């Protein structure tokens, strides 16, 4: 699949108060809030920069500790779009659980040919078939964003906006992205491109060389997922 945003509904305002936001960050926070004007309730979530200095595995300084409660628990569908999708073991388990509980889960991310960071693609590729077998079919949802970089995001609670985004995915995904699936004979993964003349099936990453694919396979076995 190819490229970029996560759409979700927020249930409560879990963002940090303005008083706790350093003056140097308030301009960016204000711009994020204005970006959501007219579309529903907005919650700014952010990392505490202190997380890059912390060595005690604290979670209260992480954006994730605010983001997950703000999003709430999906009941019927969950569309995740991120150019750098590295779910890790915990994220993979969470998405698999959603699918097993009857939630329609769709992930849109870069193909290997489209990505500008092949190492990040390796972190996604090693989890891909597990997600497909479970039925899983902008804050960057990756390990580096979660634990190393400091990030900021905006959660918008707007059923109307969520519906528009979902409708856009329904209408355009087949035209602009490869469908990644398990082949009828069990091989995984397989890519489907829908063209005006019919479906084109790829058994290897479309638009890539053997050497590039070999490099990704090598990166998959290295213990670097938490850095991606």
C-alpha cells in the first residue's frame, strides 16, 4: 500500500492545560487548534520534551498516554493512514484484537517503492502478514515517534469529518493504492493493482529491485525496530 493520517474520534479532552505548555511551543499549539476550527471538538496532544532525557521508562511524558484515551475504543471501524507505519509487537497485537472483535481495520501506508526511508519499511514488513492473517486489511505511529522523537498532534472529534474521510478511502483506495492480501494458495503477501484493463497481481514488492528487497529482508532480522 502507498502513503499518509489517522482519523479517529475523541471522547474526552485529555490535552495538557495551556499553563503546562512551554511558551516556545504555544504558537504551534495554537496553529494546531485553529486547524480544527469548524469541524468539531479538538484536543491537542503532545510529548513532554523531557522524555528524551528520561531513563526510568516513564509513560506519563509520552504523547501516547494522552492520545489513546482521547481516541477511545473503536466499535465498528478504524482507518489508520501513516507514511511511516511501524506498529511493533504491541501495536500489532492491538490491531489484531480490534479485528478479532469485529472492528473493520484498514491501514494505508507507503509501499517499498514509495517510501523515502526503507529501514522504516522493514519494521512494517515484518508485521505485515500477521496483520493480514488477523483480518487487518499525524502523529507517526512508529517506534521512533513513540519513544524517541518529540511529537505533537491534534485529535478532532467530528463524526461528519470522520465519515468524509472514510468515504474518500472507500472511493479512492482501489485507484491509488495496492491492496495487500494473502494469496489463495496461502502465500503472503501479495499485491493487487487495479487498472482500467483489470487487476495486476504482484508476488514481490511492486516497482522494486531484488537487491532492494534483499536489503529490507536483512533489516527485518536486526533488533532495530525500537529505533525506527
